[in-house]
């Protein structure tokens, strides 16, 4: 948390990169774990769901994440 990442060119300062391992299908345990991590980070840093974005939002040549972030937020995150 105290180091600048290398996860998204032009957006590494002031952001946290999260990697979910898998190909194109993630199970409910992975999604719930990701939601728990995001919930914790929101609480620690005073963020909202709007602050959770996929890498492809900043680089249209990237496919990651291979799941719909908006759907993930709707299905797994409380605001």
C-alpha cells in the first residue's frame, strides 16, 4: 500500500491494483473474496463503489478484467 504499483499505465499513483487469478470464469468464492477485499479497502480509504473500476476502463486494448465490473458491484457489493 505504500508503494506505487505498475498495474495501469498513467493511473498507478493513488490507486491499488488487484489481480484475480483465473481464465474467464470465476467462482462464487473468488467473487465473495474480492468483494470482501474491496469492502475493506473502501472502509480504510473512504471510497465508494464508483472507485472500483476495471483495467479496461483506462486502456481499451486491455481485456481485463474478463468479468463485468458493474455487474460484480451490483451482485456482490453493498454501497
